[in-house]
């Protein structure tokens, strides 16, 4: 039965997907819905939203039916609210179709309810029991059915009807289930079905960053990471708890956006949607340590706008011991997270660095060198990676000497808020060498005084010394 899933602040999220496999029975759900709720053929599909004739019995209540190219919606929302809803649904559907490279063949039928009391009995009588119950529970449900061929065992026909409360996320979430059901005959295992539906709920043109409800974000920020193996547990039932939905979303978001895992994620998803014998474990088993590391890293830094793609770990770079008289040179990009210096450093040694060039931590900001701005943004900093764990970060700068807090692979980055990397630009050239070997590193051509990285408050600061190496952890 449907389970109420209400976020702490009272906003319900979609809890449930029900799929029924009906052997040998064609369920003309779409045709039935259209016949029962009024004529929609010939509706204007040029505009993204068109409103069809209201059947007589709908008129006094404000319940009406609307059609856009891919959605057929019966709702008590106002025409303007419905227009906004259909616009969001169409936008999201376009992104889903692009992602799966699969066009929806028939419109998705939806009942979207703002106030159940406004709905006439004869319309409510058409609701399936679980649909009505889910609406009463302040949530949503997608009733899916697929017809299986007796001879081949393959799915030959599918139908889906969405029942959703008229909040911002639930109709979008349910529409993802309906799209999967109609396109592939399945929605996949719970972790994937609900994780992708949550992605759909948040899917906007805003791009690749994290955009989720604040309450979900705060929950994830303060919680101990849930074990991956628990998230993908195939015995999990849909509609269990909003917290479980949050973990499923995190995993799917990271796998879909991080270039280390995205190329395998789409085929895995399609395989599961098509009923093939694939699973999270079979596809990612060989990358378990890497995924675990990046999953933990993602949760450690998750915030609105955080970009899993920009912070993806470079697992392919080759590292070598930094020793002898010949300096090692590497370019570090302001827009990326930790990047390989390709130098293995020892905690027992000292190393010289010399960094040339400038970068910016905002689109319109002032370029700064590796010493960064007075607020610390733009400073070159390092961290040591060893056996899938990280040291505390430590500051570098344009020129100086440092001692690593532990032995391992030196990673470097431009200091900035982790969720604000996307507007950075520029690269610095970093030279590294074991202290005392060979010639001293050349000083960078010009070491300017630190400037304020915020162009809106151009304070004049007195010049300070170029950076001293420091083992003090960065904030
Ligand atoms: Zn769902």
C-alpha cells in the first residue's frame, strides 16, 4: 500500500511506483483516459500547452483537462499554474529523452490534484484505489502495466497513469516513472527507479550541479554516509522513507554526472530497464574503491551547485617520486577540484615550488596569482592522497618550500568554495623540485600583491610577503 512520505517541513515527496505485469491482457489505459475525460484530438500542439474543452461535469469545480505534446493532464490547478506545470514537465521530458536517446511514443496521462475536495465524485470514481490513496496521503504514485508476450516473454505493450499531488516535485518525479514504464516496460530496481525519478524532480536547464531541497541537503550534510551496498539493496521497497530517497538520489546523481562512472551508468540503467542481467555490482565491482572514495568525497562537499563532473578524481595520471635536480612541471586548472601534480612526495623531505600565471575565482573577478586574494580565494593549495585517504589540505602559493603532512601523491587545486568552481577560469603552471637538489627554481616573473577577489569591494590592501610554506590546514 502507498506510504506517506512527508518531508520534515511538510512537503510530500512521491513515494511509490506500482508496476503490474498483466499476462496477455492489453490495457488501453491511454485510450481509456482520453475517452473518459474528453476529446483532445486536434489540440493545438504548436503552443506547449493547450486546454481542451471542459466536459460539462468538470465546469463548476475548476477541474479541467489539458494537453501538451507529451502530457495529458487532468487537474484542479488554475490554467496559469497548469501552464507552468506542463512547461516544466515538457522541459524535463526533453532532457530525459535526450539522456536515454529514446522518444516517448504516447503522451503520459496524469491526474494532478491540488485540493481533492474540488474534484467531482464521477471523476474521482475513475481513480484507481492506490492512486486515490496516494493523493490522500499527500504524495504520488504511478500505476504501470506491461503486457508480456506469452511466446517470447518480452514486454510488448505498456501503460502508465500518474496520480500526484500538485506540489513542485511530485508530478515531475512520477513522470520519470511513467516515461520509463512506457518506453521500456520497466522502471528498474528501487534504487535506480527512485534515484532517477528524484533526479527528474530536480532536473532543470540549470545544468549539472546539485539542486535539491534544502532539507534533503541538510540531512545529507549532517549524516554519516549510508553504505553503498545498502543503497543498492534490491530487496528495498519503494515508498520506504524520504531519507532513503535522498541516498538513492545522491548515488544516481554522482554516477550520472561524474565522468569516471557516467559512461557505464547509462548502459547499466538501460540494461536494468530492459530486464537484462546487469547490476550495480556487476558493472562497478572493479571500481569499488574508487566509487567509495568519490562517493565519500561528494558527500563531504555536497552543497547547492556542487559539480560532480568538475571534482571528478583523475585516476589515470601516473605519479613518480619527486627527487633529484630536474623539476617536475604541471598545469592546474582553476575550475577543477583536486588535480594530480604527478609527484609522489615524502613526509621526510622538503620540496620547492614555483608557480607562474594567474587565474580567477569568479567570472568578473580580478585575476590573482597562486598567492590568491586577501580572502584566501585563488590560493594554490595541496593535499596528499594515499591509499584512498586524504591528508588535511595545506597552503602553497607562488614561491617557496613545503613539507608534506604525510607521504603520498600530491594533489593541487585553486582554493575556492567547492560549490563555486564552475565560474573559475585560468590555469597556473607549477614547478616542483626536491629542496637542495639542482639549481634553485626560477622565481615567477611577477609576484603581485594579493588583491581582493571580489570585484564589488575593491579594497586597497598593503602588499604582503609572498607565501611562506605552511603545514597549517586550509579552512
Ligand atoms: Zn517514485
